[in-house]
C-alpha cells in the first residue's frame, strides 16, 4: 500500500466513524442500506469476484438468513443477534446442498441454475412453505437487537452495528485473500484446468466458497431482519441478485475497495436523484453495457499480488 | 378426461409459445455460444408493439379478423427483428472477442435497459388487449370445446416451426447457419460470411419471439413489462430440455414444458406453477445436461 492509498483509507475510516454525528436520520439510514448491500456484495464478491463462479441467486441465501433469524426470534424468542451463527449455518448448508450437484457447470449455465434456485426459494416463501414463512405478507414483529443490555433502536445505533460488521468482514476477507485459500480461488478463476492440474481440488474450493459466501449473506439477512423488524418475500426478489451482481462487476470483481465504492454509487446515487428514481434501472442497464465496452474490469480492478524478490528469498523459495 | 384434454390443448398452446421463444435462444447459442438474456425482453416488445399497432391501426376492423391478425403479426415480427439486429450491433458485436463474462453482463444490461424503456413508455401497470376484436366462439373437436384462439396459436406456432426447420435444413442460407454453428473458423474458410449469419440469426430469433409476444397478448389478454424474463427463463429451460443449439430440440422441449406445466398447475398445485419449470431446468442440468435431443454438452470450461 503506498502513501496515497493509506491516507485515503485512513480518511475514509475517520469520515465513516464520525458521519452519524453530522447527518440526519434519513441520510444515516441511506448509509445503513449501503452498508447492508456492501456486506452482501462483499460476500458475493468471494464467489463471483475471487472464484469466478457466476452466482445470480445470492438473494436466496440472504433470504435464508433473514427468515431463519425472523422465525427463531418470533417463535422461540431467541434474541436476534444470537441467531447470527444459526442464520449463517442454515444459509451456508443450503448453499452447499444446492451447489453440490451443479457446481461443475460452466459459467452461464451456473448463472441460470442459481436464478432458478432463487426463484424457487422466493415462490416457496410466498406459498408459506411448512406454514412458517408467513406467505406473501412475510413475518413481522421481529424484536430489536440488544447488545450488552443496550437496545439498538435508532438509525445511528444501527449504523455502528452494520458498519462495524462491515469493517470486521473487510478485515477477515482481506486476510482470506492473502491466504492459501484465497490464492486457490484466484487460480480457479484464472484457469480452472491449470488449477486442477497443479493439484488444487477445484470442487472442494468451489463448494467451500459457495458455502462461505452464502453464510455471510445469511448473516447480512439477520442484520436486515433486525433493522426492518418486518420481512417479506418481495425483499428477496431476482432484482436484488441482479443489483448485487452489478455492484461486484461494476466495482471491480475481486477488489474489496472497488466493491464498496460500487455499493456507494449503486445504492447511494439513486437517493441523491430521487426525482429520476423511475429511470434508475434504465440507467443501470445502460451503464452495464457501456462499462463492458470501455472498462470491463470494473472501476477499481483487482491487482494481482506482487511478490518482491527479497520477500521470496527470505522465505527460502529462491536459494 | 374433459379436464385432461383441455389442459393438454392449453399446454400445447403455451408450449408452442415457449418453443417459438426457445428457438431464438437456441439459434443464438448455436452460433455465438452466448445466452441472449435480452431475448425475453424482445418477446415483450412483440406483445407491446402488437397492442399499439392493434389499437392504433384498427387492422382487424378493416381487414377482418384473420387477415388483420396476420398483417399485424408480420408487422410485429418485422419490427422486433429490426430491434434484434440493433441489439446485436450495440450490445454483442463489440464484445465478440471479449471474455465470456463481459458478454453475459452486457446481455443482462441490455435486458434491464429494454425492460425499463418499456416501463417508462407504457407505465408499470398491466396493459390490456381489446377483447372485442377476437372471436370468442369455441372450436368443436370431437365434442371438446376448444377456444378458437388456442387452436390458432397451436397452428401458427407449428407452421412457423416447420417453416424454420425447412429453411434451416433445405436452403443454402440454412446450411450456412448450421455450418457456422458447428465451426465458425471452418465456415469462414469455406467462404461463409459469418457476420451475416449472426445477423440473420438475430433477425430470425427475435421475429419468432415477437410473434410469440403477440400470441401471449391475444391469448391471455393482458401483458406486463416484466413478463419477458419469466417467459424467457421458461423458454430457455425448454431450449435446454431439448438440447441447446438443437432446433428441433427447442420445438419439442417447448411443447413438452408447456404440457408439463399445464398438467402440474392443474393436478399438483397452481401456486407452484412457476416453480415447476425451474425444477425441470435444474433436474435436466443435473441428470442429462445434453438435453433430450442434444449432442452438445453443457460442458465444463
């Protein structure tokens, strides 16, 4: 990281930390939305950006997490934040079960299958499957989250909860990117045959990243349920998946900073231009087409990791 | 039995519509190896253009029902074909050499763009086809009362499919299309202008899709700007079911899916109707990714 980027990051973190003190409730709420979408986009970025698997059913995993949290909270009175790990498990295992038979499919087939899965999930939710999802009305009366006896109620408080989780996620995912696991994913994205030839167990890594990304989306779902206190199937439509897909691609697949920037642009900008809100998706579609022509790698593309000669020889690789 | 036969004919009509859309997917996939995500929206354009022309030109009043609808269908097919050509020029041709993801994203962008253009022009509400122009009489087939519209749709889709099949199999241009689908490089060496073949595919597919859109408008009477992607997904399922890239496969897949869906909705659960097609899609990709007739595999990279 050079001096300019570290300065920019420090400035961003400082601004985000004090932002709620200067903004009104509405603007803080917009930032909360950006945080949630950023979280979801970061989890999708693992699957789509790092491993190059076309997943356009991310809303299904998000829904799994949100509904798990809501059902556990409203039926069994489990505090909402305690359901975080359970939501992650349910969403993660659901993703594993779904991905297992189809993960070997080539790019655009996987895309179609994931769209199909997320539609089936949405239809199941609308049809009140097992009598626990509340049908088209959804589930309401989810209790407010409580942290060490402090009830989180105002947008300002949610802001710190959501963005705190985002910061935690960024830290973890950056570490993950540097790890053996992260390198295997990148290898998979660049050349699957070569990866398999070098002894990377491609099926294992594909499934693992699906599970991990879905688990994170599930936790984002829990936060969403806690913030809204009411959830319904329409929050998890196909278009949510499309918006997330777009955030990752426009921002720069595989780059955390790019994905966050795109989350700000895609979710934040329409709030600034509310009078044109009906043309929002039209502009998005146009931007997607133009971007693929002029800058297919996204706004802030991922840089491949550089190793200096000294660093390598210290580790004993070049003796 | 009566109920069963009604559902069967209904399924065949809907299946004919799926098959017509599926042909567009399968032809483009055959030549370009690209899923044209915007195809479903071209289908919607067919429905909306049909409505606008029907109400503004009053063709059925001037020419009678059958001639009116025929002229209308030809106009819609021509206009949607031009749209398809523009789409290819704007969204796909510049990306022909780019990585796969770029083309997929551009296709999605085009789909969103087309859909929202319709919404801004016509509004987000359902649009209704006028119901006074259609003969409401039923057709008597061995004591079974079948609406005339249903019979017409089955007939029209079968005629179009047979024409397309003969065109692809028997004419020189059709041979060029098949050659380009097998191996673009070799086709080019044989003196085939592959760019023109691609353009032709983007004229034929959308024309059929546009006709299907008009049929949906006439059959169900109401249309919505988002219907393209549900129909598109189902038609794509039909294309995979028959074997993607395989033209007779798309026809059979479409009819089969239409019947399966109609039966499922009638005898299993109407609420899960839309999920049936997606389950079929996932099952076929797991069990037999080549499709029923396909020789091409939904292969690994």
